[in-house]
């Protein structure tokens, strides 16, 4: 595909600023500019003891970038609880002083915008906003809402929703790409993250990014917008890849895949996808714009039924971690790149020692566990499986000719010398880094090697304790790298730059 730098979009990046004093607001304005924001949203309702005639000139005189002025009332999700007339007078003053943009709620916009356009022949642009707290409207309802908002005389429309499912964001994308005037549209909360990340692809007027130290749920940081996702290089032709998971915030996939895609001049972006319902997700995001997905916890097994075809290895494992949409017919093809990635990581750490005949103690019989079990079986290891769901453990043990035990037995299990221990549960994953599988610490030294599929953090509590006990340790980062290389090959049809990917991981993980 062509270089990602050929077609640049016009979407701007905006930092919302909520300083409690004018001094703090001015400081944050400078910080946001330094971090790459194109314009700034000033929330006057967050300023303690806000006095329009004193504070507005101080803010506008110190602006390093164009400003959007908001003074959001309590009845529309803001903090202002005072007199409505005084609030509107403050916004009139902002127009009089020449603010770049002023945001009005739909409820009050119509007469105000007409009045201001008559009285102040300035370059001020008026944003009319509507915050929808209930069910996300249909595409038709959003189009009708946009027509109503446009009739107020607005220069820019702003629609904010709170989706309960990622599929509802498709309606936001439809509004962005079909409205005949500038639109800001997004969802708040973790499920709404892609409404910000993919905004440039669908032609949004602006997307938001938070300044460092001011994390906002569902909003990427300015740093990630500028450096991880490179909003300025995204356009309508950009292909969207991503991790289908729940939760998804732990994913390091974007940090690895996005710079790799850019390095290979592939016009694509990799995003986290917080999915609640697999069936609805795949039926909604079904076009060629979404040609491939990684699959994470807890969906590696469940996703098999949503694939039109499954690669023989993935079928035998019963778990899929990579899905490709076949270009010729749009069918979803499932693969498993975890299996070989995990086993090769272990074999490389053993430096030539074969795992054939060794006892392979596996904790966790989910998607990652199945990949490890089948990989160990292919190398001739003897497999012992512990899982919190004993029936699931027995089912996997039967498939790999191994043995199953209950999860409670892990703590009292005494392995033979030279055994391998593999954790395929989420225990120890960020932010719960103090957790680990309940293996007796005294037995960790009996294992020749301890592997942890968790890769955030790179060195889990389990690995730290195993290393202290004298075992060889292998981080899930090694498995993550190798499976990602195979995924990249499948996603793009190109050979992944493995050395570059290893360098990215070394510097970022």
C-alpha cells in the first residue's frame, strides 16, 4: 500500500483543560501546546470563583493556541450551578472579546447565536452541543438531531453519547462521515475510546487528547494521539486492526503494531477494542475497513464459532488469537499464532535442551493455556493441567493426553526436578501486579524453567520469585513478540520487520 504520509486529514487535536484557577489554566495551556495540541477547550465552570470580567481577558490574552470556551451548567453535565442569565452573559462577553470558538448547549443556542452573529461581526465560530445520556440514537435519529442543531445557525455540531456497547460507535462514525458540515462526535468511557482514536478516518472536526497527568476515562493522551496513533497520518483509506478483548486497557499491541505499520508504509492503525458481545461486534464492523483482529482474554475460545473458517492448528487447539477478513469474499479466517510463539520462547531459553519427556505443568486451561498445551504436546512433553474450572482442565488434558488436577491442588504440588511451569492465567497482570498463581514458593526452585504468559508487567511477581529461586524465567513479552510477528504477516501479507519489532519492545516494554 502507499505511504501513510501522502494524504493527511484535517482533523485537529484538542486538549480539554479543567484548571481550578486562571493561573493553572494558563500553565495547562502551555503544557498542552508543548504536547502537540492544535486547540484548547477551556472549561470555565471548573474555575473556582470564576469572575468573567477579570478572568476571561486573562485567559484570552495568554492563549498560545485557538480556544474553545465552555461554561457548562449542572443540568448539562457541568459544574456551574449559578444563575443562568449570568452564565450566558459570560459567554456573550467571550464573544465580545473575540474568542475563537464558543460552545453552546442546544437548549439555549438558537436565539443566542443569532443575537451574537448580529452584534459581534467577529471571526468567532459557534459550536452547538448535545449530550445524550440515555440510549445512543439510531443513524436516522442522529441525522435528524444534526439537522435540528444546524438550524440554530451553528458553525460546528457536537454530539456526545455514552455507549453501552462498542457497536453503537458505528452510528457516530456514520454521522461523522455523512454530515455536510463540521462535526465533533464521540462517546465517553472506556467503551468509547475508538470514537476518539478513529475520528480522523471518518472526517471528524476534532478529537480529544488529555494532557500528561490528567487521565480521563475513554480519552487517549495527547502523547498517544501524536506518537502511538499518529492522527495526522490517518485518512479514509486507513485500514483498522485491533485487539478484541475485555478488558483491553492492558494491551501493548498499539505500541508495537502502529510504528511497525508505519515503518512498512502500510496505511493501517491498530487500536484496542473493548468488546462485550462478539456476535454484534463482528456483524457491525464487517466491512473491508476492518480487515483483521487480534483476540485476547476472554474470547480466544469463544471466537472460534464466529469464524467462517479456522486454520487446522487453531481448530485442533480450539482457540483463535488472530482473525483475518479474506479480501475476496469477506469471510473471517481464524488462526492461532500463540502456540508456536510460546513454545519457541521456552525452547530458546533452554538453549538446545529439548522439552520432550519433561513434565510440563500448566496453570490455566483457557485460550492461551490451550495453545501452550498443544505446543508442549507437539514437542513430546508430559502435561499436567491445573485450572479453576476442573471440567475445562479435564477436557484439555484429554485432548493432549495429559492429566488434570483441581486448581486448589497447585499449592501442594511437588514437581520433579527439571519440570517446566507455565502460567496461562491473567494472575499478575497490570494493575494486579501483586498477584500470582498459588504455587508454593519453596517449589519454584525445583522447576528448570518458569514461563508466564502475562506480559504487563514484563517481569511479573511469579517470574521475580522464580528467578530468585534459581529457575530460568521467560516473560510473556517473548511470546507476545513472536505471535505479533506472525500476526503482522497475516494482517498485511508482508514480511514483518522482526528486528525492528524487537527494538520497539526493548525500548517501550
